[in-house]
């Protein structure tokens, strides 16, 4: 029986968290299976069964979401116009595309068989499944992972300007030394060969 009132809301929240945890676990297993299938016995027929199980799980997840939220609400959100191509819509379209690719991969493996052209198509579709790992960033269970990724992306900008701050003074000093010392190398070499430093500033890279 379902609990009533606040307990029902709490039960719904826990059920959603369990569903997200299960999907995240399946995505991780799918990524591990992809690596194992590439490294060990890629022509083994059992990988088709494993891929079919993952495809069924992801297809069932998509159908359940479409059943619960509806087509328009699932893709565009409640009260949003269909022309609003926002971030949520792009994520939903990516998930829908990945499910279609998983189904297409199974169909291609069953129809094409072991022909060389079929193997090429099969490998391309298999590599497309790597994009499914990005879905982990959308799950609440991996909120800390999302924060770390956002922090790393934000830190790249700071790292870039830090490198520019170090590179610009070095470049200015190299220009000064190249112009000031390299032009006098001939005279210094004739007057005092042991004190000639022109060889060290013969180009900007050496400077």
C-alpha cells in the first residue's frame, strides 16, 4: 500500500532517488562492459546479449518517463513553448538519441552480421555509447561530480590567464635581450671572445 500525505511525498522522493541510483549504476556497468568488449574477445557473440540487456533497460526508462510526464512535458518541461530550445531540451534529445542508437546497434548487429562493412558500422555505433557517460552529470546522485567538473572548467580560465601572466613578461624580456645583445655579438666576439653572449640570444626561443 502507498503511504498518504507527507509520507507519500517522502516515498516518491526516495523512489526517485533509487531510480536515479539504479540508472547511474547501469550507465557505469555499460561503460565497463564497453571497455571489456573492446579489450577482450570483441567478436564474442555474448556481447550482443549484454548490449541488448542495456538497450532494453534504457528503452524502458525512456518509455516510463514518457508515460509519467507526457511527450511535451518530458522534452520541453511544464508550461514552456515548443520553440524554447533550452538546456533541458538538449539533454532530453541527447538521451532520446542515445536510446535510438542503442536500438539501431542491436538491429545492425543482427541484420548485417559479421561482414566487414557491418563491423565498421557496429564499431561506430559502439563508440557513440561513450556519450552516455555524460548522463551521469544529470543525476542527483552524482551532484558532487558535476560540481567538480564545473570547478575544473572554471579553473581552466584562471589557469589560462596565469600562464599568460607568466608568458608575457618572459616574451618582453626575450625581445629586449634579443635586440640588445644579439646585435652586438660580432663586436663582442672580436674584442672579448670569452665574454660574448650572443650565442645565447640568437633567436627568440633561445632568449
